[in-house]
C-alpha cells in the first residue's frame, strides 16, 4: 500500500489501527491494519518505507484523521538469540499520533 492509498483508506474510516514497527538498526516500518490483515507502507517502487523515529512518523501522518497508533517492538528473543518469536511476545504500546512530547 502506498501513502496515497493509506491516506484514502484512513479518511474513509477503513483503517483499524496503524502500527509503527521498531526494527533493529533504528529503522521503523509503518503498517495499517484493516480487517485483521497487515498492509505495510511502500514507496512508488514497492519497497518498504523506512522511518527514522516516532516523531518522523508523526510528521508523515500529520494530515491523517485520528486513528489508534501503536509502537510495536518485536521479541528480543528472536533478534538476539535466533529463537522463533510468538506473536504475543511483541510489545505494543499506544502512542499519540498528533502531538509530540513537549518539555
């Protein structure tokens, strides 16, 4: 799914939630969840869009309607030990899509 499709689905109310998936190396991938399926955000060439941070994701999504937005960390056991991770081992933390932390 590209950015324009994601935005259109979000405006139409078809996106259940957005997940920002934290990957090894400080890379974040964005996926939309619709009807129980995951749809990653891809660029015009079909490659996964890499985001730099939660704040970068907020900047990209600033014009989107309010949606449930989660930061997802996959299991450290899979990354560190090469063990197969169970889906319930991922850490999913709700975050606010619209505002940044202010001091």
